[in-house]
C-alpha cells in the first residue's frame, strides 16, 4: 500500500461544477503539498499546509491531521483547471527533510 | 525574484552515454532536491543536497549521482544511460522553511 493515496484517479466534470480531490496518507508528516501539472508541463505548487484550511481564488485546501486526510476543492471549475493534481507529503523527522512522497495523481478534465 | 531554473529544458541522448543536468535554486535557498517522473513510476525522490552535502538519498542505482556547489547550484549526473532513464527530471529548492518549496520546470530527457 502506498504511503499517499489519492482519489479519484480520474475525474471528469462540466464547467462550473464543484470538484473535490481527496488525499489520505499513512505516515506522520510535517506538511502536505498540493501540486498541479498541466500536460507536458512542469509542476506548480498550489498549497502547502500542516493544519486547517487555505484558500486561493477558486481553490481551497483542507487538512485533518488526526484523520491523516486532506482535500483539494475547486469551486466553479473551468476548462483551464484540467490538469493532474498531485498530493505530496513531507514525512516527519529530520532525516526526511527535502524528500517529498507523492500520491499517484488525479487526472481532472473539465468540459465546457 | 527569479524562480528555480533548470537547464537544459530538453535533451536527447543515446544509450550508454552520460548526461549532466543543472538546477539553479531561488536565491538564498540552500536545499535542492531532485525527482524523476515517469509514466510508469510517477514521481520519485532521487536525492537532496544542503550546503554542498547530500542529506537524503532515494532508492536509485549508483549511476545516478549529484553534487551541490558553494553557490547552492546543483547538478545531477546519470552515467551509462538506459532507455528507462527517459523521464522528466525535476528539481526543487527551499530555504530554512519548507514553506518556500518551489519546483523548477524540469528537464525532459529522452534516451534513444
């Protein structure tokens, strides 16, 4: 079993829909990172969080440390949101510094 | 503030050759991590350098090596290239806090 699991693996939505991507992890972490990657592109950091909730524009990320679970929400989805969304964690402990462990990614397609 | 710069962006090499990739971190960042992304294995951690010292290493063969210079720029080298080394190679840098963790655009290596 992977240390970081995302669901769903594929997600198709109509423009304007509310989208949720989930991430569960099994290790202690110092922080969790949500990343976005467009086809053929590099990786962009969306959020890094270790507690609570963060919001940026139409994107909201939440984390529940006790339940080892995080969610990424996209409100009023748009075709330009079509990308792969990746959850990654920084394992707790000094020896793991700088080492992200990644989920398998969620492929999001938003149709006009 | 300049981001993380990776060069070259694209590279085509022949099996058996070696290759060197470069990563210039954000000014002031002393930690540089390297990752490999392939369709089959997803994103995997290669190694992390901090102040010219390798602090962390992933599970890759010895053909993969790296180093970091006094100006925090990092290079990774892959010797005796194999077809399976074709991948997107990403680096990321951070300062004292992981909350500044930033990815470069990557180097896409194709081995023929």
